[in-house]
C-alpha cells in the first residue's frame, strides 16, 4: 500500500548535474570580478531532469546522500578481494623446507 499523506519514510535521492551556466564552479566571470551564479544559487549543482536550483536545505541533504554513496564505493574498493584456493595455498607457510622454512619445490 502506497503512503498517501505525511512525510516520506525515507529521503529519495535526486539526480544532480553540474550547473550549465557556471559549469559546477558556483561563480561566473563578471567584467571585473567573479559573481555568484544565480541559476544554481551559487552551489554548482542543479536537478538533472529539470535544471532547476534546489533549496539550500534540500541541496545539503542531496549532497550528503551523494557523499555517503561515494564513501561506500571507496570503502568497497579498499576491501581486499577474498583469496582463491590457489592464492591461499601460496600465501601460507607450509613449513616443509629445511629448518621449518617454506618449501617451494625448487
């Protein structure tokens, strides 16, 4: 059953894109100095589908969701891949060589 009123149970992530006016820099070049980009409210990000600027509160939430997703990807890449049976065999010390050293078969 779909919820018909009240706040959502979880925050939905909105796809963001770099602002086309400032190209994600949050400022545009004026005649003498840089000015805040009015198209993206000086954030550098707009809603991907509509190109509209997000409210500050919504933008902070969406950027936090993006940062958390990126952190999960980084953590997943840092975890070592599980060793296969052959790799496990070569990584452990078999203590079959002279003086209990690793026997390599040479």
